């Protein structure tokens, strides 16, 4: 074989390998985006659940002589509403820039704040009207939380696979050339 044929053969092998590696990186990144889209749909259900069940300010604090239990109830709902607004803002930013490190960290923090606010409301003592949260609402939240946890684990697994792929040596060069950046799990 001539030397020029060997050179062309090596160039062809390198070209086809790089096309395959590039396609793999694109596929892994898109799998992460698809997993996030599924997670985002579930996270939006948290917001809908809070929005549809939040009592009006007048309903939560009826009368000028409000009892301390009502004040605690109102404060807990106000904290939950504020956490939901923060979570919604973080979710919108992540929707515009999915897989980016700082935005995903902010979303994770907002999610934990929302869950903590829900827990605080859930742990309020019951009064004569019953528990602060109806059992059906608590059941909806717990069901949604388990679905979110599964989708979150799926998303985080996809992110780990993508990050491992762009960190491997030969693909690392392509990731650098084409601007593939590491993603951040939630």
C-alpha cells in the first residue's frame, strides 16, 4: 500500500470516529433535555397545586380578632406562596437555559424551600375545623412528590451519563471544540 492511501484511510477513520462521537454527545445531551422536560411538567404541578388550594387572605385571617392559630396558618400559607413564587421564577429561568449549572442549583434550592414550606404547613396543629391541610390534598402532594423524585433521579442519571461522556479523553477534545459544557443535576 502506498503512503498516501494510508494517510487517506487514517483521515477517513478519524472523520467517521469524530462524527460518531459528536452524535453520541448530542444524543446524550438531548436525552438530558427530554428528561428535564418530563420533570418540568411535574414541577409545574406543584405550582398548580399550591395556586389552586391557597386560601384567600380574607378567608385565612377572618375577623379583626384573629386567633394565634389563624396567624400561624396565614403565615405558613404566605411562606408557601412566597416559596412557590420563587420556585416558579427559578423554573422559568431554567426553562430558558436548561442544564446550566447556576440555574439548576437555584432550582434545586427553590424546590427544597417549597418542600420545606409545605412541611411547615402540614405540621401545623389541627384546630376545631380540622387539620391545616385536608387529607386529600396531603395525598395529592405525596403522590406528586414521589413522581417528582423518580423523574428527578432519571434526569440526574442522564446528566451523569452526559458529564461522563464529555469528560472521556477522545470525546473531551470534541466537547471542547463544539462547546459542550458539563450539566448540573438537581
